[in-house]
C-alpha cells in the first residue's frame, strides 16, 4: 500500500476503515475473493433503450482477476418481432470476450482476445473494483 499514491492510500483506508499504510502481509485480512451481482436496467442500443436483466460474477484473485457479465434483452426487428438476445461480456485470465447471440446459439456478433478489447475489459474491471477495493491493493 505504501507504494501507492497518497490519494489512493487515503481512499483505500477510508473505504476499508483500516490503516493499511504499514501492512506487511504477516496477517491475513479477509476480503471477497468473488462477488456476484444481479442487474436490471436499460441498455442503449442503436439510439434506443431496451430493457435487460443480467448477472455478473467478479473474481478478485490477483492472478485471475476478471468478470463474466451475462445479460438477456429483447430487441425489436424491423418488422416489429421481439427477438430474445443473450449477451456475454467477459474478462478472464487477461483476455476479453464479447458476444451476442439469438436463441439456439445463432451468433449476432463476437469479439475475442485483441489488445484493444483486452484493455477495454480490464478498464471495466478496474472501474467496477470500487465494490471490492482490496483487490486493487493486492494487484499492485
């Protein structure tokens, strides 16, 4: 923790309500190794908001930090039919993946392991890590 910028140290200490500035690793501090959340909201797609439900699992383990976001939504096609869509957005073992498919696994789009996607998914994991701040400490 002492290697982190002062403002980050202050944030971590405030969030955890502990002073970790002199933490030497000799005793274990309990923290979440994984986290699962459920979401319900609206997703902006092609200028229109569509309802979605999703479950997201996070791993906070330093060597395997990541997430898997599974979402279900209903899209309207050009003639007004409702199409169920499953979207999976993930960052696992340093690799990003984003795919959308219709029922029976019919693909709509898929993006895999590219430097840009990997970076974007890591940024998403870091942004959501405010829910499990100790993971950021162990990653340094």
